[in-house]
C-alpha cells in the first residue's frame, strides 16, 4: 500500500510541477506574443491533444501563438531559442513559432 501511495504522489508531483511551469510559460508567452497574428496555417497544423493527466488536474489547452523576440532577447539569442523550445515542450497542444519563421528571430 505504501508503494502505491508513493507512486501516486510521484505522479501527482510530476504533473503539478508541469502545470506550474506552464503557468510561468504563459507569462513568457504573453510578454513575447505577436498581437497582429492571424495565421490560418498555425491553426490548421495538426497537434496532439493536451495530455490527459493535465486535463484530469483541471488544466486547459492553450492556443497556438506567434512569438517575437524582444530587444533584450536579441542580445542573447541562444537563451531565447532555448526558452522558446522549453515553451514548446510545456505546451505540446500548441504551435509556437517565431514571427520571422524558425530560423533566427529577426
């Protein structure tokens, strides 16, 4: 019984940590959002659904976004690209793409 409770606690901890990271990622997305986007290609791109454990814990799917590098991001391109890739991992149900495409964000 102790093993079952421990496994459940690990499972719950993993997904609640993921949800916490997603909430922090939403702040980053709002800061880097490109407000003029209306790309049909992003909407039509097939993406997996939100993982069921996240849905079970009350998490809602986010919408696909175009992001733009801010002035401070242009000084440290590798950090910006790493954070963008982390955001993609946190939001598997979304298409996260640079305004300028996926090469360099400017």
